[in-house]
C-alpha cells in the first residue's frame, strides 16, 4: 500500500490492470502498489481515456460530472460563471461540476426562431454568426417574413435573428416614406397631331405592404406604367391649345384615373403634377410667331383706342372754342406760350411800338 495526496481542484481516477476502480476526491488516500492513478483538473473539460459509459456506472463519479449531449441539429452555448465561453457543436461533452459553475443553453437549428433566452448582443459575436441569419428593418420600413415562399409575419422596424438551416428564409421590405416617381421624356401626339414631350411627377406612399410586395410584381414599375398610360390617354384627346391653356385638366384626369388603380397595388397617391411641356424646335418658332402677332395686334388695338380718345377730345375742345371766343384766345395763347418756350431770340422790326406788335401777333387780326 502507499499514500497519495489529491490537491484541491483536482480529481483522480484509480485503475487496476486497465480497469476503473474508483474516484479520489481532494485529500489523502491509500492505493495499491500496482494501481494507476490519473489526475484531472476540475476546471477543465473532462476527457477520459476509456469509454464514458463505463465511468458513469460509478454513481459517485457520475454525481460529480455534467454530460452535455449536442444533437446534429443543435448548438449549445456554454457559460462559465455567467459569462459566455464557447459554442458546443454536435457531439458529447463532459465537465466536472464541483469547482466551476457552468450553464448551458440549447439552440435548436431545426427551428427558425432563436430562443429568447439568448442575449441579442451575443448573437452578433463572431462565434455565433456562422450559425444564424440576421435581418434588419429600418425605422422607415416595414417587412414581411417569408418562410419557404410563404408569408409568415409582418415585421416592424428592428433586428431579427433566425437559425441558419435548410429552411429558405427571405425578408421583403418596403419603404414607407413619401416617395417620388418621375415619368420623364414622354413623347405624345395631341389630337391635332402636335408632338409634345412631357415630364410628369407623382408623389406616393406605400400603404399596404402585402399588396405592394406579394400581390404585385414590381409595384413601382406598375405605377409608372399606369401614370404613363393615363397621360397618353388624356393628351391624345385634346388639342395643343387645350393642353397649354389648361394644364390642371391633365393633372385632374391623371389623379382620377391613377388613384383607384394605385390603391389596388397598395399605394396611395399624394400629388400629381406636370413639370415640363417641351415643344419641338419648329413648333416653338411657330408659337413664338403667334405670340408676337398677338402682342402686335393688342398694341395696335391700344394705339387706335388712344387715337380715337385723343380725336374725340380735340373735337370737344374745338366745339367749345367755336362757341366761346375768349376760350379760343386762351387756347391760342397757350400754344404761343409753348412755342415761345422753344424760341431763343425774338426780333421785332418797324416803327410801331413793341406792345402794339405783340398785340397784333397774338390777336392774328381777329377781334372778340
């Protein structure tokens, strides 16, 4: 016989002729001369040299061990004293439970949902990222969870984690903000065969994500074509002058035509409006000539109106002067005064007195 000492934090297994005999806890023990002692650190995983099933027959040793079985479709997260340590892949793991407190959380990879017991911050660690799928829905978005091609849930803004397995998972997302659709460069013939190029603007918002993403293929393209066709349909029934004279009618028609169709694809129209109406070069020249002619006609009309008013005023003045000799003299003196303002030098000749000559000049030989 001989004495052996097992230190704290250690456990020893005694073997005789290769067969397991018993377990030795910390302290002094007597063993046979030919017994083999194998010492294990209880802070480390237990990796026996013989089949674990043989050792677990010993109830005392079995009580000192924690055996973790990880199936093929599972992962086990191991925590040591409350802190995450590592991911245990499929297999068998054995630990001593006397010194270090270990806890385990099982993640079933056969299910798409990640157990709520797992901290979300932990799921973003490099050790776990190979086994999960991460999807983010921004604050201005809404999403639909698709599992094997079937819509399962409506996702509000946030971060979502799903196990990585053979299940096909998609997250379809739609922007719920006010969006803008530009329908530009539309070459359209009017009723009178005038070629126009129109740039049109539509503002809209997605209101039903299921209709927009599930029931409609490419809802933005569908909305574009709907607005485009409404423009062509209306402009083709109007003349150029009608289009240019009342653009609001175009917008009103597109509003009435597009809104109902937009609701069917989960979209609400907020605003429609024409940005530009572009005429071809030769059409611009013709329109400019028409505009110039109109302005000239307006100017001539105004001039004739002023001339008529002036003539009427002169006629009224002449009638008054014909009936009133004194008024005639005053008007005559008014014109003489205007003439005198432009005269620099006035020469008076002869022997007559100056006043008599001026009187004769102003009176022009006419008496009262």
